[in-house]
């Protein structure tokens, strides 16, 4: 059974600092997703990672995937207040017809 | 918004009453999903559909049923609502292609008293 664990669950950062959110999954997965959710809003897709060593970057966010370690990371560079949100990772089990298992989310607060 | 709407957006109901939530898409996506979001649990899949009249259970399907009679509509029914079904419900869609993300609707807040 595929399980997804994120840490930390809460993260308070100062503007300008760097930090990393970790996403571990328990069994083989062929795809890993990162989403962002603002309070009271829907989920917005950030990244899709499909292969070992995949790295994607958008602005101050960079996501990577290590399938051997069953680990994905979301790295935040020089955080700004606008990045405050909850970030979810989700993994899809092989042959699961697109079903995703989500982590519990990391609530990020960036303070001036 | 990827052409997804959910209705109603907010609903308050009483324990034991039936409730139907609707997800409507305009993008002709093959796959549609219903998730629930609860504090401390992230999102959990309830049911999904991979075509008209083709549905399957997800992680937390007990107490829920679904129907999809048209490509664009996916209905989630709580046969007899319970307080434990108080949640935010999200619909999502995808074409089902390899590596494709899922696009989420705006959500429905359901309160069962």
C-alpha cells in the first residue's frame, strides 16, 4: 500500500531564507506531484516529476525526485511572503489509473 | 480553472439526509475524481471515474456513491449524511495521459449537523 509522508508539517521562515520540504513515499511510484493551496482555495499544480533524477524549477521553487530513495524535495530559495501557502506532494502507485495518494501537507508561513 | 465547476459551493444539512454534489467539466477529460480534505489528513480519494458509467472506489469510499452518465458530469452522493462526512470536497479531472497532472475544482464545503 502506497503511503506518502511529508515533513515538516509546519514551517515558519523568514524572508530571504532557504528551506526544503521533504516527501517520502513507501512503495514504488511512477510519478510524483507537487501542489500549492492558498487558504480557502483549491489546489494549484506546481510540478510533475516522472523519472529518477528529475528536477524542475519555477521561480523560487525547485522540485526533485530520487526514486531509489523514494524521496522528493521541494526547495525554496530566498523565500518571499507570497510563497506562504500549504504545499502538498502526491504520489501515484504503478498501474493505479491516475489515483494519487497525498501527503498531509506542509503549511508554510514566510514572515518579513 | 481548467473548466471545472462544483455545485453547491456550500451546503449545510442534517444527519440522515441524502446529499448530492455535482462536478461539471467543459474540457472533455476522461478521468474525474472526488476527494475529501480534512485537517491533518491531506486529500483522500473517495471515488473516481475513467469514463461514462465506469467508476471505481478510492481510499475512503464507505458511505459514498457516484454516478457518471455523461462525460461532463460526475455526481457524488452521500446516501445518509453523517457528521463524520463534514468536510471540503474537491473534484479533479485529467485526461489520464502519462505524467499529466490533475486539475482541481473550487471545492464544496459541506457541514452535516
